[in-house]
C-alpha cells in the first residue's frame, strides 16, 4: 500500500468487520469501538491511503451473512473507486471472515466487459494464513508475486504500532517482530532485503 501511494496511486481501503466484536459479548463499548476505528484510520494514513471505509459486519461471523450482501458491499466500493488492482485475503486463511471476504471480492470483481479491475491479488495475514492446518483439499499459500518492500517496511511497522490492541508480544505470529521477520524472509526468497508476497488470482495485461 505504501509503495502504491509513493508511486502516486490512489489507495482505497475497505474494512468489513471490527475485530473488537469477537472479544466482547457482541455489544462493544462505544469508546473502544471508536478507538479501533481511529486506529484503523491512523494506520492507513501512515501508509498513505486516500480513503478508509469501515463497515460494521460482525467479526468472525461473516459465515452468517449472505454472500449476496457481502458481494454487494464490495461491489459498491468497486463502483465508487474503479480500482485497477484489488488486494484481498487468501481464501485458505483459518479466519472465516477472510475466506468469506475473499469470495465476496471475486464475486464483486467478476471479469465482465468494461470492468476496471485488471488484477486480483491475495495477501497473507500472519496468525491466520499459516495457522490453517494441512488436510485434504487444503490449499497452501504459495506466492507467485514478490514486491520489493525494502523502502517501505519501516512505514508498515509504524502503521502496525497504531493497532496496538491487535498486536501481540513476540514470539506471537502477530507481533511486530514476526511481521518484520516474515518480510525479511520473503525478501530473502527472491534476493531482496524485504518483500511482500502475494498470489495472483487473476491478471490481465
């Protein structure tokens, strides 16, 4: 995201669910919810996002929402911003919300005539993508696109610090240190200092 912003691309973010709901009885404290929203906006501002749209679907319960409703929410954002590249979750993530949103993105970004979407890319989420246990039919995250993140890694780590309620201490997979380690490893895989890794779901030249 920071790399796109540095290149002059307009980056738009759509967040479907608020994580705080899965850690409460479903009626999150208003102040806590507003702080999480502010954290999301601060983190995305660090990365250079032009807009951040926050929906209020129930966290870790998107399997209870009709796919039509989820896809329409994504379609509205696609119609509003006419993106050329869409990033979404890896559909094999352990988190059910990630899988549902990934499917909704693919529905909303169907390759119909006149669509502005030229590329759909799956990203990995630490403490979700790698936590899915292997079993029959499971798909492993095997990236086929690596993006140099050497110049933007520090900005990513700074943005994550705004999400202190979501981050965990090392050696948790969702710690600042673990995020840096993964970026360094993904970079080393392709001879770079740091990288972000993706799976190309569809790409049209």
